[in-house]
C-alpha cells in the first residue's frame, strides 16, 4: 500500500470516528448531567405543595409551542437552550439573581437521553456560579411524565 | 493500522447504537386506535406561506409527523420518511410534516439540507391541542384513506413499523401489524 492510500484510509477512519462521536455526544448530552443535580417530577410537586419549602424559580428551556400547550404553573419560558439565543436569554434572566437562588430547569421536548436543551442550560448556570440548580428529570416527555400524571399544568403564554 | 481503525469504528458505533437503543426504549409508545375517529382538520402555512388543508388529502394514506429541527430522534427519522414517500407516492402515500419549531427559518434550512420531498407546515399550540396535546416529539399519526386516525406513535418509531402499517392501510386494512400494539 502506498503512502497516499494509507493517508486516505487514515483520514477516512478519523472522519468516521469523529462523526460517530459527535453524534453520540450531541444525542445523549442530557444523560451526562450528574444524578445529584436532578429532581424528579414527584419531588418537585412535593416542594411546590409544601408551604415550608423554598419555591424555586422554574425555567422552561424548550420550545415555545410546547410551552404554550402546557407548562408548570408559574414557570417561565426562556427558549431552547440548545441555541445561542436561548442561552443568552437564560443568562440575562438569571444574571441579577443571588448565586444561591433555587432554580429548576426543565424541558420535556423529547426522551431524556435525546433532550438537547437541559444540559447546555445546566452548564451555563453552573458556569455563572449558581450553586442551587436542579434539572427536572423527564424520562419520556412533558406530556407523559407530567401532564398525564395529573400534576399541575398551566396553558398559554 | 486499517484493521485497528475499523475495530475502533465498530466499537464506537456499537456504543452509539447501544446508547441509542437504551435511550429510546423506554420512550416509544404505539397505540393502535380501536375506534378510529376523523383526523381533526387544519389549515396551516407551508414553508412557502401557502395554506395546506389536511382534508384535501382525503383518499390518500397520510402519515402526519409532528417534529422539530432541534429534536434528535425526529431528525433521525426524516431520511427514512423521505424514502417511504419516494417508495409509496404512486400508491397513494402522503407524508405531511408538522413542524413544532418556533419559527420557519431553521425548518427551511433543514428541508433543503435533508432534501425533504413532502410538505411541511408550521404547527401551533392549537394544532397540538387538536391532536390531544403534542407535548413531546416526535409524534406520528397514521390516517387512512377515509380520513380516520388508525394509529398514533409517540417517540422514535422504526421505519419498518410505519411501512407495515402504511402498506396495510393502502390495501384497505386497518393499519394494524404483527406487533399487535
């Protein structure tokens, strides 16, 4: 095998591995959030019910069309954190807040391992120094894991 | 060196597909509708701004796919849907994409890049509510020639499942397949 052939084969292999790795990382980034930073739907409902618990600032970091159909009452729509504009909106919203503010991020657009929004949002808040951030673990989607469970829902903007 | 490279590719690809299977397995739900009801009609703008009416496709088998450009499993399905549209167009299949993106710009780019060959309209919250709430993507509805919904698939669905149901509906069946879902 001559040198150019070896070079082509090498480049092909590097390219293929890069594509597969990039796809894997993009597709499964939500699964990389440590379990210590997650909160379950029933755990959040308990907090919202409890008069003694601190009410978190709840931020939806997914699609507006989905938010308009159903969202957690008193949660705020920010925009998809997978986009730069969504991340900027998120940073702007939380910038003036004390860094120990209790914040819950959620999306529910897709199955957990495929959600493109929660990990970038969680990373952004931690990079800003927020120390009390939880991400709502939604296994399948917001409909199945929140609405169909009978948890409180609001509609509209 | 080449052999080692291919082994590495296979290992990474194996990990990728293992993760993919693990992630999707708990999320996919398929429902065969026992008493098919008429698919709610809608009139929505396509990517050129022209109105598309669902009822104008009565007489065709329609796969109504709610999706978004930022939805990874939706993106993975699109090339398969393009193939299905090509394969069964002459037999009366019409796929219609309902994008749940917040605006049409990324959808237009995606449409070109993926060489989509079926109409895509911009969905709204109202459209989602008409279909029982589209609160997670993808969701697909299989509609028979009589305009009735025969099946609903929540989550990424294997193309072979769609194909079986589509062929059955085109032959005048009720869309059910061997899975009995």
